[in-house]
């Protein structure tokens, strides 16, 4: 009896609605060779029928191979966490092997402003490129970011501008950015999309969903659940994050606490989360750091001054107003105390006015924004991080790598960075008095500063770029293998 022909894949069966076939981003297959004149059409039809039925030894082998492949696919659907872990070196070798597919990756970040999120993202793009991926970085570039964009290009990053992508919510502009990004991802034939920060995270994940990118990763670099906006706006962003978490395979947090804070808000599933720190090149940082005396001479700081440095954008969430408020109390015990703020932002004028009102304007120095904070860290005695919210605090790790004791507020990822083994001091958030007491205690005791600084230098290696890049490449290898891309 003749075998009934199956309907074509995606064809509409009786009583079944038509389905849209998923868009698969893959290389076109080579055209099949034409049938020669000596092979009759009837004979060709018989051979095709035999192949479909799996007749003969060759057909049986093909059927067995297909069964094994399908079984492997079923196992991989449980997620790469259930598979055998892959060493970063093995993934690197597999990607570089002759004939291996090159995976196309697009990272997306809202803005390429000077700071930890941008530096971490650029570092990841470079690390993945070194591991054999074809990596690009899409961002809402503006004229104010020309210097950071030029530096990224100089280091080898391929930048893709996205018109309209910015921090503030603006419905019409955000829709234009979504359309532009979706077109960009389709043009790049992206197989992996890795979004960074909240705004690019939502728009980027939605764009990747629209064009059906096989692998989607989101990295929030902290969160905006508190410390940034009022209750209503924060609640809206939490609802949006819950929705967007369904559109990605993995959510990468900088610390374990970051993952727990997301889960506490009902965002994502526990198996979605991976912890990868913002990797700091600790060895390179130490190699280019000047000696303390030379750094102070370059900065114009007195050799016997007690220098407290704060690094970050001058915005409310960084809490530098608390550091300025703590300074009079520190000066009462340590008359040679100075505060240096390395960074710029909208709170500059307010902080300067606050220092003047407290009578400490001559002891607060605004160093401005700089791509290299190493010289200022080398000139300091202590690093202060009085943030109201913080993803991890990349500047804290940089200070620790140079042997500086850190005083940080117990918010976000700061406690995870400082740990509980004497590598730093945690104080209550939004408490200028507690901050002043900790800074004064360190200022009085040089031996205590040295002890904490030594522990900090050792702990910083847990957040080095070597550790972070190894985890990142391993994660990518697991995901692309689970999707059958490599």
C-alpha cells in the first residue's frame, strides 16, 4: 500500500490554526546538486521514499543518529545547568577550531558614559572577542560620550549607534529606539544578545524577542528598586522587570545579593541567575599605579594629609552629600583631613554649596571625571563609598586592589565586596555620623589601615577580570551549545 504523504512542515492541518515558523538565524545551506540525465525520475522517487522510511542499513543508522540527536536536544531543554560544566579553555579551543562556526553576539547598553557599567561591558566584549566570538556593542551614543566611544574603538570594540536610546523614559523616542535596535539585530544576524542596565535591558530584550534571537542574556549592573526614584515609579519598573525576565535565558548579577534582591521582587526564576563580578584587571592596575609620594606630588596634596577619596558620578544615589556632611566631625579629630571627589555629574553645584555652608570648602576637592582614577587612589589613605544603592562598586575593587581600606554603606553589593573577613568596614546607610566615626577611626590608626589594606588587596582577586572573564566565557559556551549554535 502506498505510504500517505505527510503535510509539509508548517502546513495547516484540519481544524488546526496556521503556525508561524520560527525565524532561524543560520547560514544558508548549499544548493543540492542537480539530478544527472541518467537517473530516471521514478528511480529518484523510490530512493527518496527509502530514505524517508529508513530502509536498509544506512537508513537504520541515520534513524539511530536522529534519535540520539533528538534525545540530546530533549536533555538540553532543561537548561545548561543540568549539563556537564565546560571549562573556558575548552570553549575557547572549540570556537577557534578549523571549520567552527563563529557566533555573532551583540551587546546593548543604554549609554557609554564614563563609569563601572560601561567599563565592565567593554571589557566583556573584548574578552568574548578574544575567546573567538564575533562581538559588537550597540549603544545610544551622544556627543558627550565621544571620548569614551573613541577609547572603546581604540581598544578594538566595534560600536553600533542606536538612535534615540537614552536613560529617560520618552514613549515616542523609546519606540523609535526599539525599531532601530530590532533592525540592527536583524541586520547583524545576532545569535546572542547581551543587554546591560535597565533601559537597554528592557528595549534590548524586547527587540531580541521580536526578531527571535536564539540566546538572550540580561545584566542589570545593580537595580533601581530603591534609592533612585519614588515608590510609584520604582513599582512600575519592578513590574516591567518581571515581564522582561520572561524574555531572556539568563540574568547576570554582579553579586549573589543582587540575585536575591531580584528574586525577592518576583523577578525571574532562581535557575535563570548567574553571578559574574565586574572584572577589574588587578595586575595591570597595580602596574600603572604611581608610588604614594609621587601621586600626592602630582595631585598637589600635602604629604602628611589624611586623604579620603570618593569615586563615582556626582548623583544623589552615590551619597557624596553624606561624605561632605561627615567631614566637619572628622576634622574635629584629624585637622589634616581632606576629601577628594573623583567624578562629575548634576550634583556638583549642590555639593560645592554644601561644603561652603559647612565651612569645609577648602578641604573638599572636585577632581572631575577622568578615565583613569588610579593616580587619585594611589594618593589616598581611605576610599569611601556612602552609596544609597550600589550594584557592586567597581571603584571599591580598584581601591582594594591597591591596598586601600574601604568604608562602604551596607547597601546593594557593597557588603558582598567587602566581605566579613576584615577587608573593609561597612556602616549603616544614610548615616553621616557612622561614616564619620569609621573614617576617624581609620585616620587615627595607621596600623589598622595597613592591616585592612592587606586583606583588601587579597580579597580583590575574587573580583579580577581573569575570574570574571572565565565565568562569562563558560556561560556563553553552555548557552550556545544548548541551542545547537556551536
